[in-house]
C-alpha cells in the first residue's frame, strides 16, 4: 500500500509539472489477435519470451483484470469501436449510425491510421477508411491471413488487399510494423502539430500458425530443456482444453509481436515523439486453447490457470493482457480493478482531451481516473454470447462480473455457476449452492439488462441450438 501511495504522489508531481504543456498525446492502440492472458512473460509465461512487452509493463500499468466484451474477435472488435456491448441489437454491424472511436478522435483533430486485421466489413461502407480512419493499410473483411508470408495469399485464397509492393520473404507482422512507422514519420514531417491515433491491429497470433524459421528453431530447442508436469489436456464442460504452453511455432509468432512493439518504441525515440505518446497493448479475446471433445484440432496455447479459452465466457476466454504506458503514467504499477473493452472508447477520448460521447459509448466508462491514481467505479460487467461453436467447443453462455463475484449462465441447460474470481481465478469452486441470494441478485442484473435492451432470455438461433445439442451430447458420451 505504501508503495502504491508513493507512486501516486510521484504521478501527481509529474502531472502538475506538465500542466503548462497542454499538448495532446499521440496514441498507439496495439491490438494482438488471440493473445491469451498467460502468453507474456510479465503475465507468467516461462516459455514465450517477450522482453519488449515486459519492459512496457515495467514502465507502465499492468492490469490483472482486463476483459474484452466478447470471447471472439468480431464481437470484441466492434465493441471497442462503438463503446457498446456487442449483443445490443443496434450493434449487429458497424453502420453509418455509429460514431466510431476513430471518428470521434478525427472530429477532435486527430490524424487516424489503421493497419492489420479489421474483420468488420460486410461492404465498402464498413471499411476502416469509411469508419473514421484517414489511412487504412491491410484492413478488410479477412479474419485471418491466408499466410504470413508475402504476398499474403495461398492457393485459391487471395492475398490480403492493401499490402501489395512487398518482397519475397517479408513477414506480415513486420510489414504492419513498418507501415505504422512510415505513417508516424510522415505525420512528424508533414503534420507535426497534429496528434494521431495509430491503431495497430496485428493479424498475429491468429492461425494459420506460421513463425520465422529461426525463431521456431530457437523454441524447439528450448522445449527440449523444459519439463511439464500433469496432464497435457483436460475436459472442461463441452470442450477439451490444452494445459501446456509447448507450441514452438506459436512462441515464434509471439516473439515477432514483441519485436514489433520494440521497433515501434525505438522509432518513437528516433522521431522525437516518445515523450508525448501513449501506448495501450491488449488482445481481442483469450488464447486458442479449447476445442470440441473428441476433436483432433491442434491448439495454440494454454491459458492455465484460467479456465478454457477463446469462445468461452470462463476467464480463459475473456480475461486478457492489458498494459497502458504513457509519460505521465510511469510507475511500474499493477492495477487489479476490472475494466472491459467497451471502456476504451471514453478512456481514449479522455486521453485526447476530447469531450465524451455518452450517447454512443453507452456501455463504456472511462478508466482514465485509474491512470491518475484516482477512484474508479463502473456498473457490473455483462456478457451475453449465444454463439455456440464446434471449433472452440463452447456452448451458449452469459456472465456477470460484480465486484469479486462472477455469475456464469449456461444458456442451453439453464444452469448457473457462481465464482469468487479474486480468490478462485481458475473457476474451480462453484459457490452457487452456498450463496443462493447472490445468484438470485446477479441473475436479476442479467435478466434486467437483457429486458432493457430488448433481447431474448433464450437462445433463439436454430444453428446455435443445434450446436449446443451436439456439444452436450459429446460431453455425455465422453463420460460413459
């Protein structure tokens, strides 16, 4: 407690010293695809090596209860852009009716740059350049690249559009990094007084799993020096979960992501803008660690001790790395307060000294006060996710996080589980029978919110209903 107080006092002194300079900061939003909570050294991995990201955490604020609004990419990404829960009926797609985060910053004088995975476009009007970004490099409807090697096409899969002009041997993560540096250099040269948002949305570490050969070789050698205890896989409800971090190719991809951050930070120093640039690093959902029972699909990583992974509303699917760094936020702090993806919209507006848009980011609450060592409180976090999927083995679920407690609703069976995720991060000890009043209270929160936005309490999609039946049938068969 004394250490935190000292950090906050130092922060206050720095803030006071900087009040004379009201220059608005540049913002880099560094989004990694499918990066799990345990996939970084600073979050506990002893296999993956992430020295640049670890350095960012040491110099900034590392959140231990950072969440996304959904356990899969499309839903979580549109919630970041809109500041709304993705299960709201009005947010089925990003449309002209929504003022995106990029549009809000652009309205307030920011240059806006996007590169990498967009995955939100069903038509031209929904592309990044029509959603508030001045520049779009490589953002389209693709959810993953056909390959990570130039020209980023493979077989009958067309290359990622907007990334022409590369050279043989070019790796996608490096290309997106170089495009970002090119944009920042152009801003410094041509628009030195205009702050910018660089939204660096890496395709990595999503499948296909392809890493640089020299890094793959390095991690295969490292694996030979490691020993693993306990089973490699575990059945969890309707899925089977990977429990060991032992994929050398995935490790190589993470190292390339780490290289990207290191190169970007070095370029900020070279360009002379490091002292006026905020960096937010996070993921769009949990690591790919769970699939359908009986499936032979290879999993990328392990989120252990968190339960399950991508696609699920247990902690492994929604609790993510989140690091915020800025010249005024230094202090090697760990922040345990829960925040969620819808909160980025108002938080970035606060960072940019821009007015909030509560009618747009209606579910988001700015956690900027936390960065200033001030008090912060938000309403309970709510998830509703009917999207049952065979590939990740997840049934339809919903959840509520209120303080230390989390209620999980298994929608197909209409059953409920209650966990104290502060004491039991692995969600191993179901407290629903012990605290029936708490279950009742949190069920009411969930039901009332659904009613308030006009969505059903049931799973109405027939495809998801059929998938739920299949998943539960396989679960029962596995126990016989």
